[in-house]
C-alpha cells in the first residue's frame, strides 16, 4: 500500500537505489568540480547564495550559481558544500519544488535562518577548518551574521574573491550580457541626471556625517540617477554597474 501511494514527482533518498523524478538534476560532477576547487584553496565549506553582486531580486542566468550547482531554480535559497556533504536552505514556498529538483547529493533544510546554517557548518566542519564565500555576493549584514554564528568556534570565515562555483562551471557558464544601454527622455523622468546629481551632493553636504562620496551598488539606483535603462537581466530594465559619486567627480 505504501508503494501504491508514493509520490512519483518527488525524490525518495531512502530506497536503494534512490528514486529521482525526471525533474531532478544530477549534480555529482558539478559537486566534484567545486570540491576540487575548494581543496585547491584549503576550504572545508563553501557558502553559495542565490543573489548576484548587486543583491538583485531577479538575476541573469550567468549569476544563477545556486541553480546551476543544485538544480534548484527557486528565487531564494542558500547552499553549503563541504568535502563530503551538501545542503540547501530555503523557505516553505519552495520545499516541494526542491524535492522535485534536487538529487540525493543534497540535504534539504526547511529554514532560512543563518543560525541554522551556522550550526550545520559547525557540525560538518572540524575545528581549525576554513569556511569560505565570495564576498561580492553578501551584504555586510549577512557577512556579520555568519561571522557571529562562527565566532569563537575555532573555524575561520575566509573571503575568496575568485568565485569557486564559477571555476567549477567553467566554459559552460553563460557569458556577460552586452545589451544596449539607452537614455530615457526627460518627459518620463521628471528631472535630468545633472539635477539629480546636484540634489545628492546637497544632501551629502547637509548630512550630519558629511560624507565625501556615495557608492551605489543597487542596479536600479544607477539606472534612476542617470535616467538610463538596459536589458542585462530578463524582464528588468537595468544594466550591470557601480557608481561612485563624490563632490567633484562621478
């Protein structure tokens, strides 16, 4: 009776061999390639977020590192890979989807708490181990949360600027988008980019901390400031950019 009622659209890792639905991705070779890169850098655990370097809600295929590594295509999640384990954390919107897309190399953790990720890492990585991530893909807040979760544990959080998933992905990784950036007519924007720049410089002068520069990393911020639009991320009118605005230069 159990077999008759078993769902065939989700994985079953308890059987031998495990049952995988046709929607699951075989991640064995991808994980092996990532672990090779980890060993080369002396890394015992690698954290892979679902965002890009601009904390965008929607991302281009090239930045879908978590999706490539796990097969899971939900918009929010975090993966952690150690030398012999791999786990994915995601919220309740995606639990069924994850069970359809993950293979049995992955444990599904039904939470998104960084504390929970930290506890799992402490259990999976011995004292003296290095936990690493790509610092471009994490906000300072998130970095601090991981630091706190590992603090005093004898494990070290090590930023590596070369993304190890990109190394494992290799030539198959989609190339950078190169679509045209265009100007919005002033009729649609309300004020010229020069006026917006003047306004920001006035705010800098009046601000209690007297900042001498403003750094913009959110893609919509630069697009708004210069009245520009692009097409680097599907269905989003933005383009990859950073802006550093000082009192005298941009």
